């Protein structure tokens, strides 16, 4: 496993030291790039930057001219120092570029490492953003994944979703606004073991047969899919969202009026034209959901109003000549 890491998102391995032991311990593969670390602080200050603590959090300072300043920056220009970013390395922070050294104070250079995975020893790979790790310790995350796999039946909750839900719950309990919270869980299984039941959000890959995957498989990856998701399988998240509708901006009557040559317009019983209905949305139960979008004829907006006819202008006739 090759790891390239910047910022405060982290990777945690679930390791089982003894095959006969059920306990899986958490091993942190990455270290957060915090500005208060001696190595990062020395690098930042060596490039002319600085670190200031704001509300108990060390942040990299953004040095910029005062917003009311106009014109070139001179020695007399007032420079504001704004405690800005809480990480020492990130991608895309162009504001931190130092023109004198030609480098970024907030460095985009990652820390890299290589870990040789053993399915008999390594059980889980958990990737999470800071919103997860600020609320869920690494050991708790690995234990939750283990408990979820042991108790999960068909149609259960995936480990990644359970971790995110647990982290969001802790954010709410502390009455804090949740930070970006994302998680990916990779479960490694020993060869020859029966696969555990899969959730519809999960995917099973066969790493052992990777080199046997040919170009005719239709995938650009070297790992063939052992079990794919059912495309038509409903998702509990998607069921909560309104169905998308695709329809034309013209009604059937308008299309018939614009057609050349004119053709008879067929109207089904009920006075509704075929084009005035949205595409039917069929759920997994076979029930057709009626569209909620209004047609042009029923819309109270300007397009649905009747045309106003102005009174005819008076016609001026030449006055009759008097005899």
C-alpha cells in the first residue's frame, strides 16, 4: 500500500497481532501536518511565515496588504497578519506562495510511505477526514468496524456509514458545527474464507487475481470485480430524494400548432395531451409516482395567463366638406 499524505486527513490500519486473538488494534499510518509541530514550524518560519494561535488553535498566518490599500506594495504598506489555516501542508493554497523563496509556506509536498499488507495480519484500512478523527479515536473506529462486520446481516449498515453517523452524533452532542466528515473502510479478508454479506454500498474486489485481468474486461484497473452492485437496487439515501423529471418546455397543443404540415392532434380522455405529462417514475414496488411539476396550461405564471387584448384604436376619417 502506497500512501501520500498532506493535511489532517488520516489513514489507520486495523492489525491483528495473534491469529488466535479476536482483538484488532489500531495503527496510525499518517501524522497530521499541524503548524505547531517543530519540524513544520521551523520550515514555515524559514520561509518567512509565522504561526499564531487563535481560539486555542495554531494557524498559519496569511500576510496580505490591508484591504483599503491601493497601488503597489511598499515598505510603508500596512500588512495584516491573519491566522488562517490550521494545517501546515495542503493542496491548492496559492495565497501562501512566497515570491522571494519561490516556495509555498503551506507546502503541497506530501509525506510518503509504503506498507506491505498481509491479509492474515491486516484486517482494516480506514481513511477519514479530520471531521471523523476529531470525534472518533482510531481504536474506536477499528473496533466499530469489527463489531459491525460480526453483527451485520444482509441489508445492514456499512462500516463507513456507521463511522460517519457516529461522528456526526458526537458533533451534535457537543453542540458544535460538524467539520467535513468523510470515511472509506477497506476490509481485507484471508484467501479461501467465505465473504461476509455485502451492503449495497460495498464492493468486493479480488486482489489475488489482479495480474490475470485482461484488457477485454472493460475496466482500466488491474483488479477484477468479483461482485458488483445491482444498478437497479434501491438506495435508502436516494429514496429520500425527489425523483428527477425530464420533460419538454412545450405542451402537446403547442407542438401540434408548430408542426408543418399540420397534423391532427390526439388528446387522450381527460383533456391531457401526451406531452403534457412528465416521464413516469417507477419505484421498486412497481408504483408509478405522479409528477409534481406543473404544466404550462396550469401554471399561474406569465406563461399560463391568457393574452390580453387591447381595445381597438379609433379610426380617423377625413372630415366631410361643408357645402
